[in-house]
C-alpha cells in the first residue's frame, strides 16, 4: 500500500508544481487569511479518484471535501496541499500529506515535499524514510543548540492562543525558531533531524496523520503540550527528537490555553 500512497502523492505534487506561480482561482474559507485555491481542489480530486479506483470501499477524510464512508476499516486522511498560503504567494514550501488509518490506528503515512521532490514515508513498525533512505531524529539534548519550528492558526486574530508568548519564550531558550508554513513538512524535518522540535496550538487531522507516524518511526515523540498521547483529532501537538521533549513541555506549559 505504501508504494500506492507514494505514487498518488507524487501525482498530486505534479499537479501542484504545474500550477505553481501560474494564474489560479483563490477563495476565502473562514477569513481573508484562510485560503483555498483551485489547485488544492485539483490535487484533492486526483487523490480521491485514485482511492475510489484502486481501493474501493476505503473511507476518506479530506480537508476540502470532508468525510466519506467514515465507518470503513481503512480511512485515508488527506491534506491535498499543505502550505496553501505559501503556494498562493509563490513561496516554494508546501506538501501533499496522506495518512492511512486502519480501525483508528495510522498504519502508513506519506508526505511529498513538492518543490524539493522528496518523499517522506513510514509504515507502522518499519521505520521512516526520505526518498527510500532511512531517517532518524536528531540526537541533540540541548535546547540552546536546538533549531525549532512552529506554525500559527488561521483564527489567530480572534483567538491568539499565546502563540506569540510561546514563540518569544523559545526565542530566548533555543538557538533559533522558524515558521515554514507547512505543518506536514515541519513534522518531516523533525523526523529527518533538521529540526529538534515542532509545536503548534491548533492542527487538523489531515495536518497530523502522516507526519506523526513519520516522526515516531524516525525515533521521535509526538504528544500534546503536557506529554499526553494524542490522536489525529487532538489540536495541540509537540513533536520532538524525544530528548528535548520535556524541556519544551515545561516552556509550553508556562502559558495556559
Ligand atoms: C496550514 C499549514 C500551516 C499551519 C496551519 C495549517 P494549510 O495548513 O500546515 O503550517 O500553521 O495551522 O492549517 O491550510 O496550508 O493546509
Ligand atoms: Ca494543512
Ligand atoms: Ca491544505
């Protein structure tokens, strides 16, 4: 199955690459910072058509179209274009993220880093891979030597969730903090040892499904800000190399929400 997921993620990535910096329709979702482009929808259609043809009977939970056959044994959890704001402005950091769950457990995940043409993949219990080569989280134990990443939610103007306070706190504790704009890529860069930690206050199942498995299979840890186990339906996520995890938890917990 993993080869099939990789195949469709790359096909969707090709559609996205073809649309990059071209004219495409843009609509607003909840507000003027929350966009969906024609290319998000095209990518999603390609993936959904593929599943219907290759895996009839499998369910789907996809960002732009919602949920189908939610009681099916297998559910594909899809972000057809993660990093839409980057894509819409021509910043070349965006991805396709596909996780497959069986009876509620993620068994496979693929993130396609479109402009770098890199496939991150993992199957439960079999390790994580970058273009077929095994990857591992960093071994860094020191926050002062850590490169961290975060993201900001679209409802930040109505509910800021202490994102700036947390960002500020980590600026003083870590070597540096980044904000790339694609949560699925943030997870994969933790998995491959580029980032030592990634936190975000509000994510959705399609942002989490593939990336969480890829980090765990690379030897990392993914929890909420208090260190509790999470499902793909949790909102807060902290994904790290495991070693800086508790240090990051303590800083995140300085702020309540
Ligand atoms: C967004 C990106 C971003 C994160 C947001 C997500 P989208 O996904 O992953 O990095 O900060 O929380 O919603 O809307 O581009 O698919
Ligand atoms: Ca997303
Ligand atoms: Ca998306």
